[in-house]
């Protein structure tokens, strides 16, 4: 009976390992899609769609040119201000391809040009929990 228990345990662990082998690739693809959609929302100056990629929490943090903006509501208000309530004519052009790295299951960091973000897998999808952006002057 002990042998059967060990065989079942080893089989279960093997199946589990095989099922998660593609996790990093899947996570990278999902976050890449979210990042592209976030960029499209930015170029459409659609504040709600853009900030919808941020975690809707008071602890979500965006640092922009050294200014810390804490909380989803504050981030939304600041983005509305920056985009003049959607009436801005700014166009965002990515510089290079994003670097997308899986840090751990459910945690991904993205870096593109002057912006880095920490994404967390949640029941409602991948959400930014921390972002840092600097502009060049």
C-alpha cells in the first residue's frame, strides 16, 4: 500500500509540474496583450480603459517623474488631468519592444523605454500594482 501511495504522489507531482511548465510563456503573452491594450487606450486618451489596467486599490502606486500617486482613484484623477479630460493630442510611440519577465507565479514586471510596471495576476486578470515612469527633458 505504501508503494501505491508513493507512485500516486509522484504521478500527481509530475502532472502538476507538466501543467505549470508553460506558465511563464502564458503569463508573458497575457501581460503583453494587456500592455498593448493599455497603450491603445492611452493613444485613444480613454482614461477609464487605461487606468482599468491598474489594480482598483488604495495601495496601487504610480510614480511619475518622482511624484508618488497613491491609490486607484488618485491615479485616475491625475490621468484625467494629464489628458485634459481626454482632449489632449499627445501620441505615445513605444521605443523598442517591452521586456517582460515573470518573477514568480502571478507576478510579472514589464519595462519599456522609461516605464516599468509590476503586474499581479488577479481573479479579474493581470493588473498593475506599481508603476514608475520618467520623461526625458
